[in-house]
C-alpha cells in the first residue's frame, strides 16, 4: 500500500451504549455512566486486517492513545510523529496529527471515530490544499458520512488494497438536536476516498434522490462537451435540471445550454457528436439493462465515441442487484462488463457489477 497516517479518536463512541447519543461535550458524563472506550478495539480490528493483507505498510501515527498502542498490538512498528497536547485528547490533536501526516506525504489518512472526527480530518486536508484520500473506521455514535468502511475489518481491507479514489460526502448532525429526537444532517465537505464497494453509503437526509443526482450531473457539465441524454424519468430529471423538457422515451442531444436535436436517431446523434461526448443513461427498472432495451439509438458506434455516466436511484439499484448490457456487439458488451460507478446522489456513487 505504501504509507498510511493513522489517527484514533479514543473517546469516539463512548456515549452510545450509555444512552447519550454521542460524546461531544459529554465525555465526563459518559464515564460517570460507566462507558468504556470503543475506538481502540475497532482501530485494532482495522489494523489487524491491514497487517494481514499488506504487512509491509508503513504506519505513521500519534503517540498512545491516538494510534501508537493499537498499531504495535497489530504487529506494526509505527513511526510516531507527535503526541496529544494534554492528558485528554481533543479535536485540535486530531487536526495536528493530520497536518503532520500531510507534511510527511502519506498515501492515505485512516481515522478512527465518527462524523465529528471525519469533519476534523476533512477540513484539515482541505486547509492543507491537499488531495490525499481519507477513510474512516466507524467508531462513533454518529456515522452519517460515506467516508467510512462498513465495518472496521472492511476499512482495513480497503486501506490495504485500494487503487482508485472517488469523491464522497462528509455529513454531520447537531448532537443536542439528536438527543431531542431531531435529525438534521449538514453537508460539511466533499473529499477524496478510496473507491470500494465496502464503503458505507451516505445517510444524508434528502440525499441519494433522483433530484439530487440530477443536480449532481447538472453542476458538473462542461463547456463544449456534447451530452447524449437517454430516455426515462431519471434522465428526464437531469434534462429538466438542465433547463428543458426532454423526450420521455427518446434520446436528446444537448451542448452548451442548447438542445441540438430532440428524440434523435442513431444517425442524428452521430452527426451531432463533438470532440468530447458523454452519454447519460439510467438502467431499465426490473431488468437492469443499461444498453439494448428502449435505447437502441445508443448504438455501438455512438457508445464508442462517448464517456459514460450511469444514474439511478438507490432504491432502483437495490432492486436490481446487477446491471446488464446488450449492445449487439459482443466485443463491446465484454468491454462494458465489470464494475461500474453509478451516480446515486449529488456526489455519491455506488459500485455496481455489469454482467
């Protein structure tokens, strides 16, 4: 893997089992209720897995209890690059650790905590003007962000083996409101994370909807790029977000704010393609076909000249399980099989297998 900076928030999650719904400002009360630290054991599970998969990984960390102890227990000889400022660790210690990791040129910041810790890490990376990916080992009460592995062991697998990165959301909630029974999430940052199926989906309220994914496509359109927009209600929401009423069952071609051709045939699409082209399409509900059902205008000749943006609601993907293609060209079908990132929100994507 290379070099990983590991920072543990040792108090993360202590308030959960004792009914405090979080630990922010409640550490003493959590201890009075008999709370035990949860983060070290979860950090150890992730580091054990990294040691199994990639024992040569160089681990940088802060002095115990912010990572050194569990790293040694997992079999590493970590390089300790700093220590907490006081007896009790604080968010400032997390931020200082991440700053040091960035200075040391780590390949990944692996943090152990919840959404509050995720915000500290994300904001420090952003302030450092860095593009270093981050990944969370879930240990907090609040885990609403899509930057965490689904389990500590999964986080270790991802950290040891990832090759590509993608963008994901860091969300947080107000713990006082949460304790009163109200959950209001707030998008706090968009960061680079390892691309992996074992990362949890974002729990941002109102996110992952057709409207939010349409907004995501619209906000990323580029000047001079030709967009070939397929049929269906999901892509229809994208067309509406771009400012026009599209052909519900047809393919529309759009560039720089103008509909070049509506309800286009294959020939018309080919005639209007430019130097850079993007197909936006949604799989057929109940069947999972990305190409070859209801959008035959998107022929192999068209597909081969375009990048691909597949969009779908989370509920549709949950029902489908896998995706399919039937372009009429076996070689192209083979090329399209494998794992594909499907946009399900403004920034969030889900890995789906094309079979």
